[in-house]
C-alpha cells in the first residue's frame, strides 16, 4: 500500500494566465476562458499533516512517495513501471576540469523508457485512467510519445503518437512496439501537433500535449522534490536544464514553491539555467531580447531531438522561471553536444544529447564568469545515450 494513510491534496486547477479555477474532478485540458495552461493547486494545510521529512524516509522508492503533492486519488488506478528516485552523482573529474568545486548530475537516463518523460507520463496516464479516459494522443519529438506509449500499454489505454518523420528511429520503434498507433508527419513537433488536431476533429481522443494537459508537469515536478529530498533540503546554487517544451523547468520551480509553502525549504532558490541547441533556441533568443514570450524558431534542426521545439506553448512560464530565479539561457552547438556526450561517458555517465548540452552550457557560463568556483552546480541529464548511439560511432 502506497497511499496508506496519505492522500492527494489536490484542490483545484488554476489558469496560470487569467487565474480562472477549474474543477479537477472533471476532464480538463487548457483554460476554458483564455486557453492558458492549467496548474494544479494543493491544500497545503492538509498536505502538511503528513508530508514531513521523517515520514518521507519510510516511503516507497518511487516518485509516488510524494502522494500528497500528486493528483492521483485512488491507488488502484496507478499505472507504474517503477519510476523515480534517480541518483545524484558527483562529477569529480569533470568538475575539476571545468573548475567547479561541487559538480553533480542527476541521472534520469535510468528511468523506464530511458528518459525523464516517464515521470510526466506515469502521472498523467494514471490520472487519465482515473478520470475514465480510454484513448490518448500526443504530438512528440520522440521521447514523450515513447513514454506515453509505454504507460498506455501498462494501463491498457489506447495511444496515438504523432512524431516528425525524422525523429530518432529508437523512438519510432518504441512507440509501435509498445502498441501505440504511430503517425509520422513531415516537419517538426509543431507540424505533428497540427496534424493531430485535424485528426481529433473526428475522434474522441484526449490531448496529452505538453502543458495543454495539467498533470504531466506534476510528474515532472518530482524532479525538484527528489532533488530537494536527496540533498537534505539544501538546493544547489545552480541547476542547468535542457529546455524543449519547458515542463521540466516549470515543474522543478513549482516543486520548490510548494516545498517552501510547506516550510521544508526557505525562500532561496537555485539559479535556473535553460540550455538549448543553437539549431533551435527560441527561449534563449526571447531571454536575450527581454521578451515575455518566445517567437517561433524557423527551420529548427539539432541532434538533440528533444530540444527541437520551435514554439514552446507557455514560453511565458519558462521565461518567468528563468528571470525569477536570476538564471539565464544559453545556446550550444551540436558539435559541442556530441563532444560532451563522449566526455560524460568517460566518467561512466550515459547521457542523451539534451543532457550533455548542460555540460556544454556550464563551460560557457564558467568562461563568462557567470558561475563561480564555489557555487554548487547540478546538471540535469534527462535521458540515456542508448537511444542516440548513431551520434557516437565506435
Ligand atoms: C523532451 C526532452 C527534453 C526537454 O524537456 P522539457 O521539459 O519539455 O523542456 C529534454 N531532454 C530529453 C531527452 C527530452 O526527451
Ligand atoms: Zn485562463
């Protein structure tokens, strides 16, 4: 029993833009008034009764240990592949090489389906099942689709995944073998999304797109919850994260806010750094030009397929997190990314190109003296290198 004596504190879904409240017992996508992303709000008083440092010590070794701050009400609806509690490892040699005294990496490459997308889909698919949904659809650059397909298989739900036709072969093979219906679309994730919207007109599918569905970000939030718990509630000075659609960054920030409301951490926050590939860096451009929202990036191309998101929905939220944290945004080249994948392997870490991009970003920031030697830095590795062997050679 995971939910023995502890319960979800989910209270309401609130539009991040206009504040309109939505009933979480109903099926929701975006705000019915303005189309904005809906974010889950919890009854913090109630959560605080059971969500304590000592109670956490005794819980299940998966992300479901954070039950009170997750949306699932009924344990019988849980769709799980054993996700969560990934290690934080010290990178001693690379730290020395870069000139940082405490360099860490949180390695989500060991999650089911090999990427952190499992966190979001475990929670969102479970909640979809709880709400009685039967047929799910998602546009994806690859890994979100693969993770949704795996959890849908596990939970006996039907899945439609729309991928760019040049998405990594591993992702395409995963989707179809997990039993999803794979729709290959010419172009990027944005084109896959428009194709999906056309199909949705004649089907009763539930849209699981990034930030157009309220619960994937709740799953991603566990990155921040875990980080805090594993570091004894002393957050690192800097967190470097590869931004595509941005749910990871938004999720971690939401975790920190909720932990502060619960009195488990203070008001201090890591500086949140968004790394993108120069082949698709709409967030970096918007950040540098002091825009509130990103503009579409034309003709995106990068080996870091998870970062090929030319117009992230809710880019306002991503930019707000970066600014509120006194963070920054940097672009790195594909050549640097591949080099850093190899560097990380020399220290035993299997990092996807997106994860390796964080190390390239770190070097940039150290060169610019934006990060100082004494600051603790955590790189977020979002996935395994195994899906991207074609980039590495022998
Ligand atoms: C999707 C993806 C990202 C980007 O994640 P967001 O949280 O949507 O910004 C990074 N790395 C990998 C491996 C991905 O699949
Ligand atoms: Zn709204």
